[in-house]
C-alpha cells in the first residue's frame, strides 16, 4: 500500500502511430515537433513520490531526459522509481518495492 504518497507511470508504448514509415509517440520535443532522440531512451517509468503531482511530472520528464539527468533528479527529489530503458536495462532506486511501501 502507498501511504500518503503518489504513484505515476508513463510510457512511450501506448500512444504511438506510424506516418510515412516513421513511428511517432505522444512525447514530442516542442521546439522542433519531432520525437525525442536520445542515446539511451527511457521507455517506461514508474515513480513513487511525495504526492501524485510530483510523481506524474517526473514520470513524463524521465521519458524526455537523458538518463544521467533522471539519476540526479531521483536523488534531488528523494523519490523511488523503476525506469525501463529501450535496451532492456532497468534502473531501480534502492527503496522501490510496490509491495512494501509504508
């Protein structure tokens, strides 16, 4: 159970489409209106934070941020998270355990 915390999840996999043989998703770089192009892409994020607003904003932020930025935000905001990278690697904070959150 989550007690006085917020849980949010975000992914590139649900809202996506193809157009002219290019794949797009709902995460768009607003300055160029192109999909975000990162070396290491986070394709799924599961965030537990002090409240739902923080968890939701960070879940989406991690999809558009380089992994090193995500790591620094994890410690700055003292959140728990599970990030799934495009290459199948997962990054999990030390306290992330959905079954044992107090």
